[in-house]
């Protein structure tokens, strides 16, 4: 199992694609320097086969694969971890099923309290957002950029920002305290590898 990176691009697979397109997208963002990949597509019937191929691909680039929401899938195919929203499994149960070395991430929306509680319960990273208008999460409640700064002051875990992030606005979130930028639409472009490289450039110019 791979550890959660301390910073970098957190690439999330886009919804509504064929398995072949998801693999092609993932390889492109890995070539572009993505630090971690989350498999999030909810429209495919046979997730295990695709997820296993994604895991092999990610590990070839020494990058962890995290499964969105689905602890059972993560357990069955030996993923590096799972990402949990407020309606998903508990951190404790996910840890018991996936083991001590698994990466467990938690959506905290705009709540510092939820993030502190997640850290106490043994999460490996927390995610805040959405920060900007997002096509993939149009109904998600907005988060304030000041939340990132407040979180940075009280947490020791890596902090992920998500929601409508583009190369043009990502630096603002890094300056405010985000360690990783989680991106879906901003990478689902004609040249996903180049898009990933553009995001990665933000980290070298915003070292903190």
C-alpha cells in the first residue's frame, strides 16, 4: 500500500465514461504528474474489473488509488484506500475492513469541527469544498476559502480542496492552506496530460 502524499494533484475520474476512456484519462493524468487518483465513476456495472486495472496502472506510476464511497469495492480489490462522505461508512468500520495502512479520506465540506473529529478518529486526510462552481458537484454546498486557513492552523493531516478548481484559481487555495487540489472537470480535457502538468506547476510556485 502507498501512503497519502503530502501535496500535489488529486485526480478524480470523470463520470459517464467507458472503461477504456477512464483508463486512458488516468494514464494521461499520471503521466502529467498526478500524486493520487480517486476512482469515482458511478455508472459502470462491473466496477471491480476496471478498478483492478486502475490499481495496476496507478502502482506502475507509484501513485495510490483511492475508491470513492465504496468500502466493499476497496476491500475486494485491494485498493490503497477509500474516500468517505457524510452518508458513507464510518472511519472506524473502514479502518477495520481495510487495515491500518489504508488511506482513509473524509469530506468535511465547510466544517472545521468535522475535520477535527475525522483527525481524532484516524483519517489520513480531509477534504473541503466546493470552493467554486462545479459541473460535477453542482448542488454541493459552497465552502469558504478562509476555512482552509483555519484548518491549516488546527490540523496535522493533509488538506484537500475540491470543487470547480482550475489552474487559474488553484493557486488561491494553495496559498490559503490547501495541500492537494482535487480536480475532475479541469482534467477532463482534450489533453489531460497537459492539464495535469499545468496544475502541477502551481505546487512548485506555491511551496509552503
